[in-house]
């Protein structure tokens, strides 16, 4: 087959100009597309609308750097303070946050965007999140609907111009295999973006990934880029975990 | 906290919360003090820990060289996977929380009140509500037994156990049990019932630091720590 979605980082990131509405796979720093983030920081790709479940992990780590560099104009997610960098950008007024969603609501809004639905009906937070004044930048009150005597919020889908996900292995067709908890909702995010970049630890020949292990099928992916190898990625996270006191330091002279 | 004689109040709370967990149930622990609960499970009590980033059955922290960058909990601390662990995607994991598949959740709180309302996601900072919801609201919506784990008073000595919290809520009428470094309350339709106090404290001691109204259980006793 003549399909080859493998690209250089530069070629893929040419699809991410300043002002992009960008969705990114992650969970408090885990499963983040490290090299794409570093590219955006190095090239100061700003005025981003960033759709991500959390605002990353503190400690000058990956996605948090986008906030620290002032590249995020608006954040759409569930938490502004998982990284101090995002918290500072929000509190200083540099970054806009119209509304904060419960995590399950956010995940279903992304799923609705991924699956071509008109939205979803969510019971969580009714009578709480629609309190006047809670989100001053919201232009319209939250819509509700009654079904069988229960009240639900009407939540619109979330979509993006570009989605960036991070997987373990991928092939030239764009099939992506995820590792452990880094699966997150990366497949939904891939489907919710018009142009989707998959950054992976390893690019393998077509046919290597067993079909039942494909977490994100190739048709949902436009570009595959080589990220850090798994070993490099382990070291990156281990170093940050040691720095944050979440893992004990290695004994003197002991190297991974 | 003078009554603790130098012990860490968070450890007292975590130890006491661990006694609330039932063998074989599925449990979600929130960030902070609740996470520490896993360290103090009584002998013979084994539970399935759920992590909202998409896992049933995670285990303790690995050694530094064994840490895997793709195996971490909801606070992105490295964890291990126990035999029988199961991984799911994020929407499924949050669906499990919303739709009753988690039996018990231990959650931290800024304030809790006598109607079982929990506030743990927002306080005012620089005129804005800060910081964020995460999965807490999904848990309060769908988990039948929410245990609120928090220090009894703030750093100024004000009660965090309120008659009525005025902070934005995480969940309404959702808390079933409140565990603090001073006391354990059940939340009932008739209001709070004081079940236990830290050893050496009496009902008047608890009343003097508690804004909420409460009744005292017939079998009121000291915490067994």
C-alpha cells in the first residue's frame, strides 16, 4: 500500500500555526506528546485554544511549559491548577477559562465531537454548575433538559482543528498502540480533530501491531512522528518524579 | 494540634478512613489525605483500587528503576499493576464513577456540612474561583458511599464542619461519613451523629470546635487507632 503517514516533526507541526484550536492527549502530565510540545515552545506557537483534560503536571514539565511561555490564550478542560504554570496564567488573567467541566462531562463532550454527535446529556453538577456568577465569562446560561423526570445539562461536542496524541507504537498507516494508562481518551481526541498527529515511542512496519492491539485505527490519524524512545521517556518521567519527591533518588553512581 | 501530641493529623485521618473500607469492594481514593489511606488497610481487608485515569487494581509505588512512565495514578505518581488489574479508557473510567460501579470513595474537602454537602473544588483567589473540578463531581454524583476526609479545623481554628457550606459544591447530600483528626460523624437524614472522638477527647471538646449541629451515638467511643 502506498499510504505513508510518517513525517518529520517539522512537517507535522507545520499544521499547527499560532491561533490553532488544539486538542491534546494527556492526564496530569502523563501520556503527553513531549516532542510536539517542545517544538511549540521552541517556535513560540501562541494564541492557542488548548483543549486538554488537565493543565499538566508542575515542575517545568512538558505541557506546563505551554502555559509558562504564555502560549495558551484559552483553556478548555477540568482543572486549571494541576500545574502551577497554568494556575498562574489563569489567575493573572493572561489565560481565559470560560467554564470548568467535571472530568466525565469533558470526556463525553470530546467523545461527542469524535463520534459526530450533536452533544450529550449529563446529569452531573445540575443545580451546582449552573449557579449564577460561578463562571463570569460564560456568555449564556447552561442549557438543561428534562427526560423521564430527571434534569440533564445539554453539553455540546468539543472538536479541534488539530489533535495531538501520544502512543507507544505506530505504523505508516497511522495505527497506534497505547501502553497501559497512557491510553486515556487519546483515540477519541484523535477522532475529534480535523488533522491528527500521533507522536509515538517507536515506528514499526505495517503488520507488526496485532490488529486487536490497535487502540487508535490509522484512518483517524494524519501524521505519525517519532517521539522519545520508551527508554528516553522513562528517564524523563523518572527524573521529574525524583525532582517532585515522588520517587527516591537513585544511589550515587547508579544509572538506569 | 495539641491533642495529637505531635502526630501528623493527616496520618490519623488516613488510618481511621482505612477502617471504613470493606473487603472486596471497589474504592476510589481522592488526591491528598485520601491517597494515604491505602497505606493503612487493616489486616484481611483487600479492596480493588480504582484510578480515574483508567485502571482497576493498581498497587504500591515501584522502586525508582522499575517506574514505568505510562503506569501512574490520578495524581501522576508512579504505581504498579497488581495481578488481575484492568485498564480502560478515560470515558469508560469516568462512566464507572458516574454510574455506580465504584462502591466507596474517600475524598478530601475544603468544607463539609451537616446535610452531607461537600465542597472541595473551588475557593476564591484573586476574585476568581480556583482551581478545578477533575473527577470529584462525577464521584459525588455516582458513588453510593462518599467518605469526607479532612482536618476538623482550618489553620485559624475555624470549623470545616459547617451547618451550611457556602462554597461551590462538589456534591449535594452525598457524604455518608466524615472522618477528621478529632472525630467521626455519620451523616443521616436527621443530621450528624458523632460516633467517635480521638482518644482523650469528650463530646464537649468536639462541640467546641464544630460549627455543625450533631447528636451523639448511643455507642459513642474513642477512635481505635
